[in-house]
């Protein structure tokens, strides 16, 4: 999921592709979804695919129907990974998902198995999977290879010509997806992925699954629980999307939260003026950041980092403050000495999109645009995003263009799933109060909708993805739950509260190598969702 000038003229062209359209759906309210028929599931043929970090890892795939309403029809494959249990006490499969949509989950299995206490991990088969269309699953989507190749147009549509250029770009992406994947797009959505998850359960021979999801993976888990409540044994949701805002409203609310995090980053830089020499006043530091943006809009750094790429490079700072020292150094080098090398290096580390990124974005767009209704009238996008930009300029228009293919997407939207549920065993939720990617109200909403769930809050927490990232208090609740199903029970909005982790301090880029658990986790979770 993913920011005033004069009112501009222009409207988005709607792609007309009747053969691609799913049956019309009333998108005005959440839907209750039935589980539907189940296709037979063959056991996975596990093969060794261990690495230095995860030597016991195994890989396989399962075959699932493209359309679960027609289980005997066309088949696709979903790629799996597994870290097998080693303890005598076996608690079943633990499916893990890093979010997205479009995130590859096979690498997450090894991380989770290593990051959990050894005695806990040993009791589970930790199962990672690439959702349909992603990574090693087949077919894998790639609508427009090189779509994010630099230098892209400036995200700010300050003239009719700039706006129209942006519209042509996103409309061409939507049209290319529709042409290339006409038979697939109606089935790239959250509910179809959830049905794949239950096919994985059947293939594993498990009566119930345990599930652990981050970010968008929390919606995936909640929808699974809605469709298959009797198949849920334990359910952990970390950094929770608001299931009542799927997905247009959720993206707009992100913009305010990311702007707050960007300003917190500027204040952190001002605090360490002796290191970065950008001033002690956070507002003036922020002014220098926007001056850097304006300069790069006119002359991109090494023909790679323009204004749009600069935004892409600094957005990860809103996901994880462990990146702040690295990005602050790049900012300081450019603003104080005109040095472009550190900025280009930072772009390569945090924002450059490779083939896997093209694949992930294609699935992201397909799922987001299919899961719920988006305005088809570009005038609505223009109004909403300029209104948001007035108070939150950092990411608003970048986020708008990231999602704008949904204005002309060639499949009609489904209605979001009503995830309200009173049929589950105890569910454990984790949420940081200052999370930008999934603002706090998402955790509060999910807590209300999942009756009997327990919410653990990281008070003042600034990062996205908070368990298994170094906070011992949070991890203790997670370990207890996975060991014996125990959840905290409180009397307020939160059932338990943990203190946030300390903010980073200036350090060398060598010390920022992704060795700390938090850096590894956030590398796996990725950005934009």
C-alpha cells in the first residue's frame, strides 16, 4: 500500500476490456465469503534446498486451481519452503507471510525459525510460500519489465502536461497487464490466495494451521480465519492493516503517517547536528531536504536519482529507523558538498527495482486493484491527494501514482471481506503506535473485529514489523503464545504494553550492514506495503 497547486484539467482514460471483466460486484460494503468447494491436494515432494544461513531448508510446490470455484479446471503452482520441526512435541505447520501484496515468503520461513527461541521453533514446521503470481510460483507476473527504471517523471503533477504524462504512464501499465494476463488477473486477489493457503493445509495433511503474518499478511490471515475459522489453531498478526479501508482509504491514511515519520527523521538529524551539519532546527533541516528534492528534479544525480527516486530512497526510513544513519549521511553529503555518490548508493540499496521487484509490483497492483473499489474518476484522485498533500507532502503523490493503475484496472473490483469473527481460538495481535505503513488504527480495528483477540502495543514504537526485531518484551509474548496458546488479557484498548526500542545513533555505514535481526527482517518485509 502506498503523496497545492492550482486545480488541473484532465481525466483518466478508463480501459475498456469487457473480456477481462469479472462479474460486476457491489463494492459499497464488505462481503461475507463462503469457503466453497475444495480441490484434492497432493502431498508436496520436499527436496533439500538449504543455504549457509538455513541448512535444513526444504522446497516444494503445490498445484492449485486457478479458479477455486472450478477445481477441475486450469491449474497453477504455489512454491513452498519448509524448516522442519525437530522436537518430539509437534504443534503442526506454521505458515508465515511477509506482506505486500506481492511479497515472496519463502525466505521468511528460515528467518522466523532462526529468530524464534530454538525450543519454540523446534515444535513447528515453519512454512513459507510465494503467493500465486509471486516469485517461484508459476505463472509469475511481470506486466511491464523496467517500469520503475530511472529517471521517472516527477511525482508532483504541477502542470496539466505533467499530470497527463503520469496518467499515460499508469494507464499503459494497467493496459499492458490486461493484455498480457487476461486469463489470470480475475484470480489474483486475496480470497484466491486464502483458498491456496487452505490447499496448502490439505496438502500438508494438517487439520488446522498456525499462521504468522506481517503487514498485508495480517489481512491475509484475517480473511483466512473468516473463511476457515475451524481450520485455525493459532493466529499471529503483526503491524496490522485496517480491514475497513481496503485499499484506497488505507493508502491515503498512510500518507499522513509517513509524513509524521519523515519529520521525526528530520528531528533526529537535527539532534545530531555535530555529525550531519544540517542544522539544529528540524523545520530548517526539512527545508533542506525539499531543496535537495527540487535540485534533483532539475538535475538528477548521475542520471539515476531524480525527485521521484529520492522519495523512493527515503520512504524506507518510515518503515525502519535503523536506516536513518545511512540515509542521513547521504543527505548530508549532497546538501553540504554536492556529493552524489552516497545518494546514488542509497538509491541502489533501498529503492532500485530489479526483476523480482517488477514481479512483486505487478502482483501488488493486481491484488490491490481487484480486492476493493477504487475511484474511476481521476478528478476524485486529484482532489483527495492534493487535500492530503497540503498537510502531508512527503509521500502523498508518490503513493498516489504507485496505486494509480487501479483507476483504469481491467478487472472489476470485488468487495472487501468482512473479517469480523467470533469463532476463533485466542488470537495475538502486535502493533506499534507510530507505525507509518500500517497506522495504529488498523490494529485497533482488527482487535475490535476479532472477538476475544489480544492486542500487544509497542508504545511509541516507530517501526513496521515489530516482533522478532529485537524487542524482548514483544518476543516474550510471541514465544509464550506459540508455546502454549497463552495470551495477555487487559482491561483497556491494549491487553499488554511494551516499551519501544531505542532510536539509532549515528554510526558508520559498515556498522549498518544487515547483520542485526531488525535489518534482516525489514529486508525481507520490503517496502510499499
